[in-house]
């Protein structure tokens, strides 16, 4: 599954988590924020 970088950035801005942590979480959630 491909995760849009824009969604990863939005999650990072909201949580302060690392990029790979955010990407991993989004993959688990199938890209929903």
C-alpha cells in the first residue's frame, strides 16, 4: 500500500512522532487519519 507523503506530514505535525512511526501507523490504519 502506498501512503501519501502529505498524510504522513499531517500526522507528524499533529503528533510530533517520527516519520517512520507515522508511516507504519498509517499502513496499519490503511491510510485513514
